């Protein structure tokens, strides 16, 4: 049986490190301001929820589902306008975090490809149709 992404990344400690680096980048990078302003001043709750979600999403303990039920990611994010810019800001922060916390190149590429699919799915705002 193939190991899960959760096992390959290094379990809870490694998932926590990924989440922490992700939010550190979101909090510090001017180019992530668009998504940062969608979050509360204190990122503690967001960090915890993403950690719990990624734990189960990567094949580890389903912490988020046990606490909140089905993630319904798109529905939970509908109050926030998410377009291409927001998706790209999120992916930029996650790419940096992956590069800093995941040594295994193959795993890093697999996770990033999966994050791209999720981030694309989260978009709920179309680009403006200028001149139409």
C-alpha cells in the first residue's frame, strides 16, 4: 500500500509547519494583501482550521470533519470574493510554504498540483468583461 501524502510529508508536525509558513507569508507579503484582508487580524483560528483540514485532506486524521462536518469548501468561502487574483495570491503563498517545508520534490509537485485544482474550484467571481 502506498503511503499517504500525510505520511510522506512527515505527519502532524510537518503539516503544521506547512500551514504556519503559508500564513506567515500571507501575513507578510504585500502581494498577498488581497487575501490577507479577508482574514481576521488574528490568524490563529484560520491556522488551526487549515491544519485540521489538511490533516484529513492529505490522508491523515480527519480532524476538520470530526469537528465541523463535511468541509464544503466552496460554500464556506462564498462570502469572500475569490477571483483569479485571490487564487493566485493564495497559490503563491502555498508554493513558497511548500518549497520551504517539503524537501521531497515529487511530493511537493503532487501537493502543488492538487492545491491548484482546489484553488481553481474556490473561484466565485469572474474576470470583468471589459468592452463587451
